[in-house]
C-alpha cells in the first residue's frame, strides 16, 4: 500500500490537481503541438527516409532563391519549416488530444490509484501504460495518414485523400497497419517520460512558499523535470519510430520491416533520424509538461488573488 509519505509527496508535486485543471492540460498540449509541428515534420521525413530535393519552383518567390542555396544536409529542415504545411490541422489536432489525454489521464490515474492504496511505482507507471496504448490505437489512422502526407514526392493534397488512398490500397486494416510498432514506441516513451517527471518532482528540493521568488523557482523546477522527461522518452524510442515509419512507407509487417531496414542500412537504422527525433520528440513532450505546470500555476495564482480581493 502507498505510505503516508508517498501520498503527501504526491500532493506536494501538483499531481493531485489534475482533476481540477483539464483545460490547462489541453491548452498546454495544443500550444506545444502548434509550436513543434515543423520539428515533427522534419523528424517524420528523416525517419521515413523520404528524399528531399529542394526545387525553387516548388516554393513561393520569397523562398525560392533561398531554397537553391540550402545545403543538402539542411534540406529536410528547410522543407519542414516551409509551406505548404500539408496535414497541419489534422496533425495538431491529433497531437493535442493525444498528449492531453496521456498526461491528464496519467496524473489523474495516479491520484486515483494512490487513494486506493496502490504503491507509488504502480500508480506512476500503470496509468500511462493503459492510456497511451488506448490513445495510440485510436489515433493510428491519423498518424499513418499524416506521416505519409509529408513525403515531398507525394502528390496527395490533404489528410482526407491520404486516408482514402490508404483505404483503397490496403483496406480498413491498412489504416491500423503499424499499430504494433506504434505501441512499442509510444507506450515506453510516455511511461519513461512520466516516470522521470515524477522522479524529479520527488527529488528536487521543495520550493519555499514564503520566498519572494517562489513563482520563478517553481518554473525552474518544471523546466528541469520536463527537459529530463522529454530527452529520456525520445532517446529510448527512436529505433521504434524508424521501424513504424518504414512499415507505413512500405506496408511491410513488423519483422519484414526490420529485415528490410537492416539489409539497407545495417544496424545503423537504429539511429536513423536520431538527431531530428531528439528535437522533434523531446521538445514537444517537455513543452507540454512545462506549459501545463505554468498554466496551472497561473490559474492557482489568479484564484489566490481573487480570494484575497474578496476577503477585503
């Protein structure tokens, strides 16, 4: 059973506030998804092995002369940050609800399990395990369609046509092709990120509530734990991202996709797109955690100010 210390510690970390702040979780997730869309796009291109050839004719006049001068090593990033942003709305929508559900469900699930007497480790790991698995299964058609849409050589114009093309080529089951690799990648990523986040919440020295810099100190703590959580989750799951995207691109099964990647790249396939993935995965996860903490902290401060005003 959870000890009194564990329950007290959990309340001190802010996890017990999840029930009161669902809007803050969703707002933070949405902002993180919007800000990090180009990084996700660069990662999707890199891990999928899509070929990026910058042609001036494909870009608006203001970018055309820049495109011709960009070195090939930076071409995926230039492509990712340049219009047209195919699948932008669908990608942001999918990322927003998915991360909000995972982080809110994990924090809310933890407080429920602790109240039922479960050990802290179980209460920390079990909710993201269950929620992220469910989210991955629901989101898979959208994930596959948005990634295939990022192929610079694809003529598919939008998410609706991407979904239709997958369905016409591979049937209804094709929309969930790659779910196994997706779960193997997504579940450990979020379990690791949330475990690291909660670990740092426990070990960082508590903020002095009487300090004149307490708000700043809370944000510094949040930045530390969110950065550590984001990097840990991204580094662990890069190989599974590569395998999943290869399954999307080729429609091969899990074992055949691994064999194909190994035949083409050797074991180097495990680190294909690693640098882009560390940026594209760690930053959104870290920013979602940080923005959530910041929004909750701001809302609490507003409530405290309103309470003091009414008392006068």
